[in-house]
C-alpha cells in the first residue's frame, strides 16, 4: 500500500510534456483544478476526463502507474461517496431506519467521486513529469513578483520542492521500518481500531528519528555546497518559453473558455 503512493515521484521520460516549461505545467495544473470546480454537470466532467486522457497519452506515463496512486486514498474516496449518498435529503430511493439513499444524494456522491479522482490524477501528473529542481525553479519564477514586496519566494519554493521530493523517501523509510518490526513479531493487522493505532507507535518513533536524520544530512550537504539562499544565486540553465510552451498556454486558455461556456449553457446536476 505504501509503495503505491506516487505523489512526489518523478517518472523519467522524453515526451513533449516532460519538455514543457515547468511554469506551463504548474499553471496547467492550477487551471485544471479550477476547471474541475467550475464544471457542474457530467458532460463537463467527460470533457475534462477526455482532455486528461490526451495529456496522459502525450506524457507517455503508463496509466497503470498513475492509477496505482489512487489505491492509498481509496478509503477517502469511499468515505466521501458514502457521506454524500446518505446525508443529502431529497427524493428517497431506498430507506432502512435512519439510513436513506436519495436521487440527489446519489448524483452528488457520483459527482464528487469523479471530481476527486480527476483532481488526484491531474495533480499527480505535475510531479510525475517535472523534475524536482525544475519544479522549484518554476514555482520561484511564478512567485517572482512577490519578491519585490519582501516575500521570500526562493525559500518558499525550496521548502515546497523538498517536501514533495522527500515524500517517497519517507514512505520508503516507513516501509523498511514496518518490515523490520514485522520480522520481530509486530502485528499491524489484527485487533480493533484502537489496537491498530497503538501498534503504530513502534513505527512513528523511529520514523521521526529517521526524518530528523535525513533533514540534518540534507542541511549539511547544502552547507557543504555553499548554499546561502536565493540572493545572488545564478542558474546554469535559464528557463525560456518556446513555441510549444506558447501553444500549450493557448490550449489552456481555450479549454478554460470551454468549461466556462459549458457551465453557463448546460444545466447543473446538483
């Protein structure tokens, strides 16, 4: 289950999406999230899913690898689905005691479930197709105007990049600790919810120790390379928009216009 988490991982490739400017991909991800909340009908979701499928095809990231990232949050998706299907009033389809399923609740549950799945897949593609250092530079450049009013944009971008980069590292460390504890007879599966929560304590303590050790090693490595923050820092490769980047931005603006048009013209399901 832990190894199925793909957030923060980079899938190496030479596709057109991989070669796009990281700023374009960050803007694309933000716009896609906005569009998912603009859409208020299933036709709009179908258009968003089709656009996402084209994006995945062009990126050449295996669909199975992307869908694997949905497994760890499957419980959250199911919980959200059940919460909506049983808690919304309307025309009753089925009822047993205080539990009831309504037409409005069923539509809302399916609607929210699709939105959540598309949101996770679209967001994960940003890190899957962008190197951590490129992602840091892209965030810093996009936040550049805020630096004029004293906002530490380089430090913010660095912290966000480090946080994403070390998610897979910490997950791998957690997996090693769990296997070591299981080899010593630890049981993480049996018992009620409280017993399972208590069984995680032998994992959390060494995990925190390992996280502090990794952070100290990273800090020492950065100091050994004379890292002193973003002030006066230069880059070997400066980011510049190319023809493909401008074309991608035009497609993003066009797609945003399409989603706004569909919201205005098509009836809402909620």
